[in-house]
C-alpha cells in the first residue's frame, strides 16, 4: 500500500488494517514529516494542547526476571541493587506532589519483597496523604495482588507487552511467557485499572508487519495509554552486540499510535530523549501528550539503568520538573494541572 493510501485509511476513522499500519511504520524520510503532521493534528483535535506530567518514582531495581534486553535483569551481577523503604517511597511521593506533579508512576523491577499487602499499604498511605493519581508499573503479578492494589487506590497500571510476536517474545524473554503477560493485561482491565501497555521498537528481527500486528492487538485489548521504547542495547546483557532501534523508528510508531488511538495518553519517553537531545519535543509534536520526569532520589537514578545512556541522572526532581515545563512551553504547549485520567468515549 502506498504511504498516502495508508494515511487515508488511518484518517478515515475506519478500523485500521495491518497493511496500512505497516506502510506507515515503514515510511521513508520523505513521507515521515506528513505522518508526524497528521498525528499532531489528530492530537490537537482529540487530547488538545495540554501535556500531562507524571512523576516517575523508580523505587526498586531488584528483579526476578531475566529479560535479554534489560540492564536490571537478574543475572546482571554488576548492577548495584537498591530498594527504597516504604517510608522513603511515601516521602518521595509527598515531595512530588509539592513539586506540582498531579500524578505519580511507581515503577520497579519484579521485586517480590513488595508483597501484595506491603505495596497496598504504601499505596493507601500515599492516597491518605496526597491527592496524587497513582500508576503502578511493577510487572507481572497474580490477580490477588492486582486486586489488592486496585482496592488500595491505584488508578492505573502500565505493563508493556513489548511484542506480540510469539517467537520474538520467546527469544528476548527466556523466563517469561507471552500468554501469561497477555493474561495479566486482561486481568488488569477487568479489575478496572486505566490500562497502559506498549511495545519495544527496533528489536532484532522485528518487522513493520510485526509492529502492525502489535498495534492491532493493543486495539483489541483496549489499551488507553501507550508507551514506545526504542531498543537500546545494554552492555551487560545477552543483546549487548545487537543493533539497537533508532529514534526515527520510535517516532514513526508514536505517530502511528496517535492515529490509531486518537484519545489515548502517549508519553514522550525518556528512552527517546536519550537517543535525541530534542527527543521529547519531537515526540510531543508527533502525537505524544505525556512526559514522565523522574522523581527518583538522585543518588539512585543511575542504578535504575534499564538501558545505557539514560539522561538526567544527576538532576533532582525539582530541576527536572522545571526543565520539562520550560521545554513544553517552548514548543507552545501548556502543562496540565489535573490528574490526567484516561479519556473514555
Ligand atoms: S524488563 Fe522489567 S521484568 Fe524484565 S528484567 Fe528488566 S526490570 Fe525485570
């Protein structure tokens, strides 16, 4: 399918097809500006000019899993592990609210020290002391834990599927199971979480057709927040020597996701900004409407290294908040003040 025919399909309002999605994902440099402009126009018409800030609190880099692309994988003995105490987490959350974040993303490796009840208690404490909207991103757990956290007040959950290609998923997740992850996402949806997922782009052997199937699967799932992470090889992982994904691949996917999910929340991810100094701005001008600056204590930031070259490691939460706001205003956008819940139509 030609680029312009594919763009017409996505702009028609009809359900997108795999061919059109793949044609846009694979578009060349000549067509890419038209893709970004179309996504930007859809973003203005649907979610508007406001950019939602979520404070990202990376509270533990301990992980039971061994994902082949991730610097926090269990077998990476060279990473110094940390785990914030419940009191540190609660204090950091309160600080984030004082800095003007209406929403907090609590992220960690799959760290079972945080049992269901223990994390529920932390969530309840934060909800009791603040009016923060809380997003959890702590991986695959059983339904009982997801239920406890939801009942404790967690509003949203992020769990990236990474890829729906069974063979590719198996190759990069030696101790994980695609069907299990899909089941987790369905459980989270049933429990009433605002649901975030997303994909990694530029994985070895990944094709535009495979990414198009990912987008269709995310549509079927009804994902409401969509993150795109370029694959950035980490030197202490089995994929250290693989070719990484590129910023342009990730940007095309952000734009395609905006066309396919007009009302979703789509972040300009830190990983994209790590590949291009203006990565956040470019993503915000190609469909994205969310930024997640870290509020993680500065002395732990470098230890949360999912991938190398991560930016803002020496900054504190106040500086990050100020820097991001200035960047958002510099491109003519405003910072949202509300919690930024998903838009359901
Ligand atoms: S991607 Fe997540 S689950 Fe996999 S090793 Fe890294 S932190 Fe653990």
